[in-house]
C-alpha cells in the first residue's frame, strides 16, 4: 500500500518554490530582499498545493512529473486551476477496460457511490441527533435519506439516480445550519453555493472539496486510470469527472465533518474571511493555513476500512478506493465497494 507522505501547502502570495539538489526551497521577497521561508527534503513530499500567486521553477515541475508527486494550483478562493501531470502509469488495456465499463456499468457504479454518499450524510445527521439534539427537521431529513437509500436499487437510469442524489443533498444541506452547536459563533449556513462562495461555510467546503478532489485525481492516475472519464458526473473538457465521482464518498464523512468541527470549536469565525465587491467570500491567508493544518492532521487519523477489514489512515482512502476501482475494472473483484461511514 502507498505510504502516506507529507503534503506541502504554499499559501503565501509571491512565494517562489525551487529545487536545490534534493531539497525544496521556498523564498519570498520582502522589501526587495529575498528571504528563505523553508527548506525540506524533496522525497518526503507526496503532494504540493499552491494557493494564489505562487511561482514554481521548471525544475520542480519536472521533478513532480517524473516522480508522480502531485503539483496543483488553486486561486485565492481555493478553486482548482491546473495540475502537473507526468507520464501515465498503468497500461492501455486497463484504460480501455475503463472506457468500456463506464459505458456499460455507469448506472451500477453511480448507484453504489450515491448510496454510499447518502449513508455517510445520514450518519452525520444521526451523529448530531444522538450527541446533541434531534429536531423535527433533522429527523425528517434522516428518514428521507433512508427512503432514498431503499429506493436506489430499483433504478438503472442514470438521470434518475442523479435526481435522487440531488434530492438527498437538498435535504442534507437544508438542516446543515442546525449542526452548528456553538451558539456563540457568528457563522451560519443558508444553502449550498459556489463560484464564488457567498459565505464562510461554503468557502471552506469548496476549498477543501477542491483539495481532496485533486488528491483523488492523483490517486487515480497512480493506479493507471483516466481521472477524466467518470460515470456519475457528466464529462466535459477540463473536469476530472471520475475524481469527482469518488469524491462523493468522502464529502460528508471527511470534509463536512471537518468544517463543522472547525466552526463548533471556534477555530474559525467571521473575522477569518473577507468579502469582495461582488459578494464572493474568500478565506484569509492565515486562516487557510490553519484549515490546511487541521485537514492534514485529520488525514493522519486511523479508521477501520469496512472492505479491507483493517485500520488505515484517512489520508490513504483516495489511494485505496482508486486501487479497488482498478481491481473491479480489471475483473479481479465482482463489485466495486464504495467507502461509507457506518
């Protein structure tokens, strides 16, 4: 199994990342003078994420491409912009099998992943009801999630499956604000929005979904699959549809719970965000750093994987699910087992 390596998050506008022998160096100019911010061994890094105005040397780009180290660029809102891609691993037979199965088994795969997503979303609501309070609205959402899970096996039409997924998400986010247990926090949630996000919670969700989605893309490429050819999300130029498909398995279990934890523990508040003239909300630089630290710490936590029946670090989930999907496509296992929170 792939080793869980460190991730390097470069968050400082104007920073310059370059390579010196076997180390990475981050410099920045302050009042015209170059200052070294950090120097660390290059082979200990699994992913590099650049946010905002970051410059990267061609040597670092080449190293990332040759060694399968993820290098991705995001804007100040955390929206994905570009990713360095090296040589395609795996073989053409696996990718041909992928294209074939995505045409013939798309509805089956979509149905299983949507069911897993809804189970995890329902588990988040049940956890809150059990540990805090169970309102009428939350219970209605829990009940409807259960009904949709029971309905899904009867459907083979991809549009109907997408419709049920959208309905479940609507019920889930309708009560999301009630999951904020810290009454003294001034952050609230009305509805899901993006491009750009209009409030702090949507800003954090979009930011972390983008980071996680890029890690999934790298994991898929690492096992030889094409990240752009999916089954649940419609294919379009520039979108890693298959990565977005697998992301559904981790949204509620990992990202949503992390955002709620940050809010309920008062690790973030309204002062940590800024709003532009068009109403778009972005995360301040220091806050983005704190959120990424919490994200990285969460990835180190171990959970029991229901299919592998062993303990694994949360950060390895994208690689494990990518591996299991590749095994299913090759015919090594009868069904793809999506991850969900029990």
